[in-house]
């Protein structure tokens, strides 16, 4: 049975469970459940603290897990990213009161508070900077106000927390992160894992693409197909009315409205867009 680690709380938890649900897996109904067996799919889900997931997967006791790229790299666990999931996006950055520093080079000898000491130490080492790193569990923005640190390094999503604390980011982003699926480093090929990843990839495609159908006069089909090339090649079928064809192709959801306008302007009609619920490409 495939053993899968799922975040039990925090920013990753709900979207990870939603993605698993879309991929056809059972998910827990009660947030107090710690283990859930899905016998139909032959998988077992372990609901764990997001920060601990890389450690469990790195130890080889669990086959796959959902976590954040930042949490994975911070943990220094023996696990690696195998799929990026496009949710829980954030950057990991230095911040401090305005003017405190403008780059990592200026942090020599300074005090840095963070919940991600692994990431910060690796970054300082890469830049040959020696600084005092203090580990805090959360709410690190307050550390500067209370005099525990000169600057912080933290997850920035909208920037609201920093603004509210009167701080600004400085220097280059330390890391760009999003939710990822991880496996133990060097794990053997496993058909069950491959099938699991294909299901998740199917969800990612179904979220990014829509199906577009339209009718167009046969002499303009080349222009139309240039606008909707599909992933491999669009389906073109004859219509009962002579001189017309029907075209069906996948298009990026975010481009669908512009493509419909362009198709309309070259004479396409009955342009329909539908959601894709699931796919294997
Ligand atoms: N606004 C955000 N705040 C915190 N983490 C975020 C945010 N947006 C995305 N993430 C990502 O979520 C992961 C952090 O998960 P975690 O469960 O620690 O979140 P949390 O909301 O900080 O929970 P906790 O209550 O444990 O502090 C990281 O990968 C981080 O990059
Ligand atoms: O840029 P923003 O959109 O404001 O989001 C980033 C903030 O959210 C997280 O804090 P969280 O609420 O998880 O509290 P914590 O610091 O106690 O973990 C993170 O640590 C930042 O403080
Ligand atoms: Mg947090």
C-alpha cells in the first residue's frame, strides 16, 4: 500500500487535500484524523505537521509527501522534489526596518531571527557571511520590535505582515517556493508512485486547460488552427452543412477569452468552452 504524507494544518493543508480529492482519493472528514486508509486506491494517508513531512519521507518510512519547497530545503532531509504543484506560492526573504541593510553582504555580524534556520544558514554560507541566527517558531516580525534581532528572514506572500510590522524586504529573494511532492532521494522506480503522480499531473492539466469547440468555414481552418494548435493537434471534423468544419482543441484557461475573440473575428461561430474534469495525457 502506498504511504503518503499530507500536511495536517497551515497554508498547505486544504489545497493539498482538495487536489487529492480531485485526483479521486478519499480524504478525511474530521481534521482530528491522523491516518486514513483508502482501500479502493490502495493508499494510506498520514496527516503530519508540514515541517515534519520531509523528515518522514527522507527516512524512507513514507513513499511520497506534500510539502513546501522552502520546508523541504530547510529540513536538509534526504528527500527530493518530484513535482511542483502551483499552490501555496511564496518567496523567502530578508526584511527589516527601512534602511537597515540592502543586501545579504551587509548582514556580517548582525542578528537574524527566522523559523527557517537551515535555509538562512545555507544562504549566508553561500555568500560567505557570518551572522547570528536565532530560531523562532513564528510571528518573527515582532522579533525586531522587541530587540531580539536586527533583521528577519521569513515567508512573504502578500507582504501584509511585513507592512503591518513597519518592515521592508531587502536583497534578492532567498528562495521562490510553492507546494511540491517529494520522494526519498534515490528511491526505486515504483509503478504505484508513477500512477499517483500521473493522477496529480492530470489534475494540474485539468486546472490549467479548458476544452474549446467551434465551427468555422473550411477555407479558414488553417488560420483557426494556428490560434488553437492544441497540445498535439486539434480534432477537425466535417459538419453536415457543406463548407463548414468543427474544431476541438485544448487551450490555456487564462487565454480562452482572447482566443474566442480572435476566432470570432475570423468567422468562427458556436464557440464553446467546457471544463476538463480529469485527464491523462
Ligand atoms: N502566507 C503564508 N504564510 C505561511 N506560509 C505560506 C504562506 N503562503 C504560502 N506558504 C507556504 O506554506 C508553507 C508553510 O506551511 P505552514 O503549515 O508552516 O504554514 P503556516 O500557515 O505558517 O502554519 P503554522 O500555523 O504552522 O505556522 C511554506 O511552504 C510556505 O511557503
Ligand atoms: O506576506 P503575507 O501574506 O503577510 O504572509 C506571510 C506571513 O504569513 C506567515 O505567518 P503565519 O500567519 O503563518 O504566522 P506564523 O509567523 O506564526 O507562522 C509568514 O510567517 C508571514 O508572517
Ligand atoms: Mg506560519
